[in-house]
C-alpha cells in the first residue's frame, strides 16, 4: 500500500480500567502491509497511551463529549488540517453518540468512520437484550426493568438473591442481600436515573466474543474467549480462546439480522448448552488485541474493508491460546506531558 492513511484512535487510557485504544493501535501496527500514521485521541494528559511512542505517531487532547457539538467538530477540523486525518476508530461508549449524530459532518470533512447507526447503538440498552437474545436463539437471565422504588421492592422479593443491579447504560453491582440491593439501587438512580435493571445471577462460565460486522449482514471476523481471571473492575486479565458453537452462531446471526456495522462485543454466561446474553458493547473491547494475537486482526480487517484494500487470507483461530495482560513502565522526557498540558497535542518524533 503506497498511500499513507492517517488513522485516529480514542480510548488510549491504558490504566487499571483500560480502554480499547492501545490494543487497537497495536493491532494496526502489526499489519505491515498497511501504511498507517496512528493518531491518539486522549481526554486527559495523564492517559498512558499518549506516551507509547512506538504505537502513537502523534496525540491530541479532545474536548469531553459533554462539551457539545461545536468544540467536538472544531477539534476534528483542526486535527484534519494539522495531520490529514482519514479515519477515526472511536472506542468509548460515551463518545459514540457524538460520532454517530455528526457522522455526516465528519464525512463532509473527508474523514471516514465505521460505526453503528443510532438505531444499532440503542441495542446496547440492557432492556433490549431479552428481545435480541430471543431473535438470535439464545437466552437472557430473568430481568426486570424498573422505573420506581415500589417496583424495585416487589422485584427483589420475587427474584432470588443474589441479584445484579444495573444502570441502563453503565454500572453493575452484585447484591447478596436486600439491603445491599437497595443501596445499589439508590446509587444508580442518583448517578444515572431510571430505568434500573434487576437481573438474576446465572452460574456458569464467562464467555465473550468480539466481532466486526460489514453493515450489510456479513461478518468480517470474530473470536470467542473464556475469561479465566478478572480484575476488581471486572476487566479480563487472563483468558483462553474457545469455540462455543451456540455463542459464535448467535453472534453471526446478530450481524445478519441487525446488519451490524463496525465492532461489537458480546458478554455471555454459558451453563451447559445454554448461552445467556449479558451485555452488548458497540465497539472494540479492551482485550481486542487477543483476537489479533491468534490470527484475526479485526481493526485491520475494518480498515481494509472501508478503503477497499485487499483482504487478508481468511484463517481460523486455534482454541486453547492463552491471553495474559501485564503492567509495563514507560520512562520518557517531561516534554510530551508539558506540551499536552499547554498545547493539547504532541508529535512523538520529538521525544528525546
């Protein structure tokens, strides 16, 4: 590939609750046939991905999504002018609605994205999961969508403890007693409002699948894993590749029925032959490099699809491949930090 593509990636906050961006950047760097310049999009100067100069060619601070349309669009226009931006991979739930809402404006600037539509994005709502699971042939735990404390009280008496108490978009807590459940309920309502989701806890293995849909009902690739060890934040630390037929077929059917466009993650609990859909994430997960490591470079597949570049040869992945996350220390000059604070950008060619 002769022409260099400038690709921006968000979610480079590689901390104890890591964003997906570093894994996506690493995946793209490993496709040696792509001529890419990687731009990191950060929301804070302390995000570790900023300082990984072997992955990021340049980084910019973005305005927080709550800042609104004008600052968001103006910042993208500035980055486009400075760096010639061709493609953006947003990897954080909180920013996706902005990219979706202003997709036409972004396209008019000559910047491509490959993300879900707003209708598809809403499928991540936890109150949508039972219908999705039914249509793709799997199950969901017994679930109640709550809009009042009275309804909540009745529900926790009806369903057997322990229970998961969840916000419609964010936060999930496991309650072992009624008092715990009530405390989590008030916490979610105070932070996120209604509805509150109350869900039975299903015992089984935690299995996930990451995939990319082409927007027309076909899959560009997918990989299934089993979580072996998770952090206190619920993030995978150690995992192994698996091929659960029911889960992978359900993910395939999901891309077909909903004509899903872009990356997605299914979070499931599997008990025997039963697959329970727990969550849908409408973007690459933090562990997406695992798929690249076993031969399915999904970020690269996406880039190649969008820019009509030759596809990599289709290959299966092996089961029993181990994934282990680790911490790493980076020592660098103060200049990158100072320039991110003062100018909101930094070119990694300057690091000395």
